[in-house]
C-alpha cells in the first residue's frame, strides 16, 4: 500500500483507472486497520441527481417518467457492481415502500405545435423529445393541427443505450 501512495503513475494505473473504491481498498489490503468512523468520513456525500422528464403533462397529468440506464461495472475483484443511484431507482420500481424525494422545477415553456419542429439530441439529450413527441401525437390524434417534426440524435452503444428504440420506430410517419 505504501508503494501506491508514493508513486503517482502506479496509483493512477492501479487505483484510478480500475475504478477502485474505498471498500475495494479495504478488501485488497486487509492488513489496514481503518476504524469504521474514518471510513464513513471518507465517503463522498451523495449529491442529488437531476433527470429530465420524459413525459408530457398534457398526455399524463398525474405521471412523471424519467429515463435512467442502469450503470454496471466490474470491480478489481471481477465482481459486478451497479451504479448507486440507478440501482436504487431500479429497486424502487419493484419495492413500492421506497418513497423518493422529488423536486420539480416549474417551467413556463410553451411549445408551438403549428411550427415545424427540429429536435437535435446529441448523446443522451433525447429524453425531453420523447415528451414532445408524446404530446404532439396526443394532440394530433385529438384533431389539432401539428406541423412536421424531425429528430436527430446519437447513440454510442445501441444495444444498451437505445432504450427508446421501439417507441421511436412507432413514431415514424
């Protein structure tokens, strides 16, 4: 362990690049006698996560949808580990006793559906456009005039990140 502390490159290669966490260090070096209080003090504060709403309040006024990909990675001991917040959100979907704290920011955004809409979502920026598309389809089905809309987006890992694949395929005119 002392060799790691004095060698920046070794520390970077052995710890940082391998996503070694505090619990991993304790398991890797059982001779370290770290008091529990010290371990807790060294843990980072879990900051709130902000998610974009993927649902329209016109289509579902009492429902809010968000999009979350479950983060998964391997530890240095080749154990599978899940992302902290994404795993917690997955647990909430099966355990109704868990009640999250939700803060909704008011918005005065008003979309003009009579003007053509060009939506560009680079990377993970597609989520608000799912809400736009839902709302536009709902209004169109109700007989409102809706101008054409086009969505352009990127997806690095189609097999894992293209979570709206079927939905988007159903929205093509």
